[in-house]
């Protein structure tokens, strides 16, 4: 006669961890479908929210979230990335756009602004795209999906936070301290604006600079530079009702989540658990850009 096996919570946790490790080994650590590097964030739980007590009520309570594996863009979307979409006939395909409303190309307000290294100005391809709304960011991801046959989208808020801080509840992607050698935030330069993604990498800043602002998974500029759209609708009290498995935010809302802080904000706003929101259709948020996520 077979004996029943009782699995206590500790045993279940060990089994879940072993399964996550096996699943991660089955997936490549990096993928590139011709539109930039995307880095694996393995499946598994992490503690989400303000565990330092220096944030806002909307960043609490701290809660455990279990996520499936996904890939996060190594860098924020640049002008050069956007040009590939902007110049493609698919840009005008209403099926790629939320609600079928195509944002006119001339409505990206900083595209011709040299001070902000707009994409229509010389030598600007390496700079981050500025002033893009949520609808446009979503359309870009849909276009990538159509081009590659893979599923690209904006990261959920929970995915974004895990990709930014890992599983050890650090304050910033690289650790718990910050200065201007780590990230692009207010007064990093004479005129506050976006810098080429990956600029704050110690390997590029000289012998006296050893800091890198990469997250535990290798993604750059998840603190500072430009704020980044997430997939979710925003709700101030969402953490108190969030499901524990793959949360996707409220079903409806007025604003979409943005994360990461920007070149025009203080260090406190760059915390990996800091939450902000913006009106999704407004085409004029100078500090907002985005990075894409990819499903395995």
C-alpha cells in the first residue's frame, strides 16, 4: 500500500525553489530578436514595497508577489529604436494601437528639440525617447510582437520592481546608497535631460569610477534618466488587495503606473519601490520614456 506524503510549507517552498531553478536553467539568460538585448528575470517570489519606511502610504504594505519568468529590456527605448517603428509602414496600422487611435508622428513634442536630444536632431539616436505616451509605448511593443513572432509588452508594475531590485529588497538597483555617479537625476548636468542608456556604467566612466547602475539582472537606468511606463492601471491602495501571483493592477483607472524616477527628480523618487502615475494618452510628459518586456 502506498503511503500518503504530507508536504509541510517549508517543503513546498523548497520544491518551488527547485522548480524555479530548473525552469530558469531551461531559458537562456539573454535573448535578442534583432531589437536589442532582453535579460531573463527568473520565476519566483519577491517582497514588493517600501521595506525601508521612507516612502509613501501607496508603497505599502510590503507583500510577497510570485511572478512567472520574463525578460526585461537591458536599456530604455532610444530615439534610434523608435525610428525603426516610426519609419515602418506598420506605424499607421490601427490594430497596433490601443483603441485603434494612431498617435500622429508629429505629436511627440520633443522629437525636434535639440536641448533634449530629440530624435530628429543630429547625433541623437543613442539618447532615450522622451515625451512618449502610454498608447505609443504599447503600440511599439505590439509592433515588436508582429515583427518577431514573440510576445512583447510593457512590464507589469510588479515585474518592473523585481527587475529593478531583485529579491533582496534593496533601495536602488545597485544597493542602498546613491549619488550622481550612479544615476541621472536632478542637477546631474547643467541642463537636466536624458542621457544615453548605459552611460552610468563604471566601465565607461574612467579609472576612478567603479560604479555601475545595473540592476541584479543587468538592466541599466532603472533609477533615474527617464521614468518608465508600466502596463498597469494605477490605484493608490492596490497593494492591500493585490493577488499574490502575477498581479496586473486594477481592471480600470484614470492613470497608468510609471516607475523609476527621472533626470528632473530628487534621489528619493528614484527608489526601486517608489510609485508614480500619469495620464496615459497625454503626449507631453518630458520625463517619461519606457522599456519593453518580453515573454519567454
